[in-house]
C-alpha cells in the first residue's frame, strides 16, 4: 500500500469518525435533555438540548475539517485542491461562528475560546441533577 492510499483511508476513517460523533452526540444530547426535563422542567431541558446539539455540531465540523486537511495535504496537494480546501474551511468557519453566536448569544471573540467539546461538557454539567440544599450539607 502506498502512502497516498494510506492517507486516503485515514481521511475516510476521520470522516466516519465525524459521522459517529454526530450520531452518538445527538443521541447523547437527547438523553441529557430528557434527564433535565424530568428534574428541572422544559425551559432548562430546551436550553440543554440546544447547547449540547450545538456543541455536537461544532465538534463534528472540527473533525470534518481535519479529514479535509489530511486528504488535501497528504493525498493530492494540488493548487486546485488547496483552494477548494480553503473554501471549505471558510464555509465551515462561518458556520462555526454562527453556531457559537446561536449557542452563547454573543460573538466568540467576546468571551474565552470554547470548542464543541467544551460546549458538550457544559451541557453535561448543566444536566447533572442538583441536590436540595438540606441534603448538600450531609
């Protein structure tokens, strides 16, 4: 097997990983929001679902960009492919910024940097059941 064939297979594997991230992440987001809905109500569940789906989408986009980079740089580094990669990265960057603004309600540069994984972790923290104050002291 030649180097380019190995890199092509690696790029495909990373693309498959991104699909797995999206599917598993969406299921995870639904489970989280159902748990929040049961313990805290609909408004908090909607917020958790929205943040966690947004985080999953951001993470999926980040993984897809990695696959595109592998394919372009290692498999076929022509000027045309680099230009196409640049366009793909620009489109995905705009999409990422849009998702960030939608999730956080502010532009990404107005707060500390957060990735898709950070949003998913924040959604998981928000989904943890809270103990009543009288039980927290015990």
